[in-house]
């Protein structure tokens, strides 16, 4: 212990050891001491020396300190000292005051030293894993130094640390647990750690986002007071920006999680906006940047449109417009709010329509667009604010033909209101102002009102301007070209190049792809000579850009020339270029535009961001137009008349082919529409068929139920009153609808009648044979007794035949009555069905019922014919029997006249009864 007193206490006698020697002794003590207290005191001493002797401690003690972290895990105090010492040698913060001349050199040396020690520390991945396990310690003296050390390592070697933590099991999850720590110091330093961890690494950003980072960060922002909060809110916003910027997956997760709706309360400002603190300005600035990250033009169009829709639906856009029109808002916040509103409405028709309806709280109320344009053309406004207003106007007109029409309409004579200031009036005022920046901004704004809108380009040709008293008005196009050609007047203004560049960009956009505007431009006899003179001159570096834009304008006049002016046809203009300028020189001057250093800067992003007003030369949309036209103009200038003729022929052929293709396409569309209609009809008919089948099934089930009920009722009535049951046979037939079962029964009865009739005919034939035999034997008196007995038997059989014929006649009469009942039932059923089938769905069922009735009527008619034929045969039989009776009577009389004995009636009845019994036995056999 005397050793430590010598190091940390008072001075001892003798020469003092150097810092390196002291550090070496402390390292030896850390490595060799067996007592924990001795090692703890040695590590504490190294911590106190680590800032002053950073190089020596880092070189000699790093391995010993790492060993302490591995072996002395049970003592939190020594772990805290070791972590603090490692943090001091790795961190690059310089706390000591140094001379200004030495600041840069010392900082560079410190950075190099921190990077060196960081690289040495992370050579073994287990060291990082060891630090991550330290984060699980709840002890403040261990967890907080571990967080600070990891943050310092990430600052020095971010990419390497990110790759190590990414593959470490539960590495990111352990770091996310820091946000849930109840100790604000650890939570706040955890925010700084996550900021460094998520820089430029999309994989880690996704993991952090899916570890519920958005929910936790938004909760912290709300707890800290949103925009009125302190630096913790700023750290949360910076971390959110890291997670969302250029990460489409996290942006979609943020939107789908309904976190955009939670951003709306951030922008609620009161009526008194004076005295904003610097921290509140910073917080609100970052909040606006977060909104812009979600709707940035560099994002995919689908994701941007979805976020824009959500911001309008939750009221975020409305809240931003409130800030836009509020008073007392700091200038930088107002500028960033304008930029934010610009990107929220860019390309979204709904949001653009809402922005067009916003009015400023003035008396009388003015549209927000008019108020912003007043700031843009006012040279006393800050430059960044004027750029923001121009960007807002461009975004309002982006893919918004409705808005373009409204802006151009304010310039037309029929819609000008002398009592109010319109957007068109402000743009014209800025276009012809003495301020070159206002000229440029108004030219670009008006060019955006014409972008990709042929209708508005033609409408703008109608605009007339009054130049001075007593002179006729001139068109806006003519006035722009007049200002261009009057170089001496322009040169008296502040920036000659900026004004001319703005007007040339407006003219190029205006006449591009508009032959009518090209004709109007060429109609002025001074325009073409002015352009050729500008291109052919040898001017300085500043004027080269103007020459290139003049070449572009003249090239557009050639490419979109419809040859309506005889003096300025395509061929004559090309001959003029060849004589006055030279084709190669023309193409060279045209290339000056894309070779300008400010061209590539403007082509990078839509927002006009310029370091100074004099560098404000190119518009983003115009750079795309130049890129599109440069190649086609070069080809058009080099083409000969023969090539043009061939090209025109090819174009005509292609147009013919296009027309044929268009006709076929229309035919295919018509066929497709017809097919679609037929499909719909088939679908509707299928549906109707299914409905009818369903209804038919229901009715069949109902009919079956009625049949069952009828049969039960018939049985019941038959038991109670059989005669009544027989009388209701016709009604039953009607109730059952003349079913096929009864028809089959009738057929069976008819077959039985026919068989019986055949049997009767056979018996009659036998009797006729007997009668003939009697006639032939009438002349033989010796056989009288035998003949008499036979005649008696014959009379009995004749009586029996009469009775059978009568019974058959009765049965035939009953069948006829039954058939008539069936016919009446069928007619009644048809009447009932005719009343009940009023619906269209049962037409098919009615048709089937009608066909069934017709079939039954046919069969009934056949039955009636059979009955009539049987009746006729019966009548013939009765007549034959009557003849036979008469013959038998005559025979009896002859027998009596001959003196023969004839049997009496009793014997004859007995014989007839015996004959009947014999016949019955034969029939049974």
C-alpha cells in the first residue's frame, strides 16, 4: 500500500518516476496481485492517469484491462474502473484547452490514436461480445460505462462494429433494452449508441425497427413534451431519421403501424409564436425533416403516394398549412415547413386540391398560393425562402393539369379581376421586374404551368400585354422575345445572364411539342436573326450558356416545325444554320448546356437548392427536357431533305400501320365488350336457371307433400265412407294432377276387359256352332230327347252370357265415367296452374306441365276410342244373342209342333247353372 501512497499521495524523497514507469508498475500490480482490493486500486490509478497518459495506458494496460473484464465479473466496482479506463483511451474527446493553432493538429492526432486503439480492441470479436454481456448487468457503474465505451468504438470504427454486432446473438436486442432503462442517463446514452449503430446499415435499421423502436421512441418524445422537449427529443428524432431515411421497408412499417397519425400533435402551435427557444426550433426542424423523409421524391412512387394519402387523412397536411399561414413563426421553420408541404402535395391530386383551397388569414382572404408568390417575387425576402416558395409552386403544378389550367386562366383576358391580385399577375410582374432573381423564378414558375400540357401552351398564346399608352397590346410570347432581343436594356440590370437564361428556359418549354407556338414564334421576323446572331458570335464564358440555350430554342423550331410558314420551313432553317453558323458549330454550341457545371447539380433532385443567387441558373425539369431534345435536334440538323422525305414516308407508313392497328384494337375492344356482355348474360341466365331449379325443387317437394296428404286423406275417407271415397275419385285425380300411376291402372283394366271380351267372343262362336248343329239335326225325330236337353243347356248358357255382358257393360260405363272425371280434373288443373304460374321463373315448369297434360289427353282419347269400340262390339253381341234367342224360340216351337217334349224352365235353369260352373272351372284353368 506504501507504493500507491507514493503514486497518489505526497511526494517521496528521491527522483520521481516517469509516467510510463508508473503505468508499467501499475500494470504489473494488476497482473500479479492476488488480492482483489490491490487490483481494484491499481485499476483506479490507471483510470486517473488514462487521460493525461493516453498513449502509455492504451499501449501497456489494454490487455490487462480486458483480462479484468473477463476474470473479475463478480466485482462491479473494478469492472466500472476498467470500462472507464478503456473509454478514456479510445474516446477522441479533447477536454484540455489548447491554442487555436494547435487545435487541428492535436485533434487529428487524437483521432488517429482512438482509431488505433479501437482497431486493436476489436481484433478479437469476443471483446465486443464481452461488452454486450456487460449491458445485461443492472449495476449503474457497469452498465453506463459499457454503453459509453460501445458508443466510442462505433464512432471510431462504425462499419466493423456493425458487422460484429449484427452477427452476435441477441446483440441488437440487448442494445434496444437500454431504451427501457428507468435511469435517464443510461437511456439517453443508449439513444446516442443506437444513433451510431444505425448509421448507413439497412439490416440493423430493420432489426431495430422490428424491435418496437418506433413505439418506444414516440413514447419518449411524448413524455419529454414533443417539440417543447429538450435534447432527448432531438436524439430520438435523429434516431428516427436514421431508421427511416432511404429505408423503404422501415417506411412501410412506420406507415402500416399508424405511426404517421402520431406525428400530427407535434405540429400543433398556438396563436402566440414569439420567443421560440433554440431547442424547440431544432426539434421542430427535425420533425419536419421526418415528414419529408416519408414523402421524399427519391422514394418509390407507390410508397410516397400512400404516405401522402395517410398524411391528408389524419390531418397532418392541414396542420402544416396552419403553420404555413401562422404569424410569428421563425424564418427557418417557415422555410422548412414550405418545403415539407411541397413534398406532401407533390403529385397527389387530392392534396394539391386541398392546398389550392387554403386561404391566408387576411382581410380580404387570399389564397395561400398568391401569398407565397408575393414572397417569391419580393427581392427583400430571404433567398432560401424564395427558393422554398418556388419549390412549393413547382410541386403544386407537378402532374396537376387542373392546377396548371387555373394558373394560366388568371392570365387570360376573360378571367382577369382588376380588384384582386392573381397568381398570373404576380408571375407577369416578376417576369418583367428589374430583379434578375425574380425574372428567373417567375420564368421557371410559368414554365411549370406549361409542362407537358399542350392545351395550356396554346391558351397562353392568347395572353395580351399592354406595354404603354397609345400602343397596341402585344402577346406574352412576343414580349418575352422582345426582352431577349433588347440586350442593351437587359445589360443595365443586375444579372444579364440569369434573366436571359430564365426567359430562354420558358420559351423552350413553351414551344416544345407545340407546332402552333413554334409558328407564332417564327412569325416574328426578328426572332430567327437574333438567335443566329447569338449562336454565331464568339462570346465569353458567361455567355456560352446563353448561346447553348439559343441553339436549343432554334433546334426546337426546326424539329417541331409544321412548315406552315414559307420563309421558315425546316429545310430553309437548316440551310440558314449551315450558311450562318455551320452544323458542327451549332452542335458544339448546343452541347454547352449539358457541359455546364451547374447543369449536373440541378439534375440531381427536384428541389432548387443553391448556395447563392448567382448560381441559380438551371431548373430540374428543364434538365430532363434538354436531355430528351439534344439528341433528336442533332439528328434533325444533320438530316438531308431526302432523308426527311424518306422519314416522312416511313412516318406515314407507320401512321397507316398504327391506324390499322388502332382499328383492330377497337374491333378487339368491341368484341371483348360483346364477349363480356355475353358472359354477363350467361351468368345471369345461369343464375336464373339455378333459381328456377331451386323453385322447381321446392314446388316438387310441395306437390309430393300434397300427394302424401291426399293419400292419407283418401285412406281416411275410404275407411269412414267407402261410397264417398268412390265419389271423390274424380277430385282425387284432379288433386294428384293425373299421375302416371292411374293411367297404368286404367290400361290394366282395359286389358282385362279386352281379354274378357275375347273370351265372350269365343264362347259365342261355340254357341253358334251348337246352334248350327241343332239346325242340321232338326230333321231327325229319333234324337228328340237329346236335342231337347241340349237346347235347355244352351238357353242357360245364353242367360249366363247376358248377365256377364251386362256386368261388363256396367264396368265399361264406370271406366268411362272415371275417364271423364280425369279429363275434367285435367282441365281444372290446367286452370289452377294457369292462375298460379304468373311468375317468369315458372315458365319452364308450366311448359312441362302442359306437355304432360297433352300426353295424358292423348292417352285418354285412346281409352275413349277403345271404350266406344268395346261398346259397339257389345251391341253387336247383344244383337247376335237376340237373334240366337229368336232362333232358339223358333226351334222350340217347331219341336213342340213336331210333338216333342221340351224341358221346362227349372230343368233348363239347372242345366244352365251346371254349364256355368263348368265354364268357370275352364276359365280358372
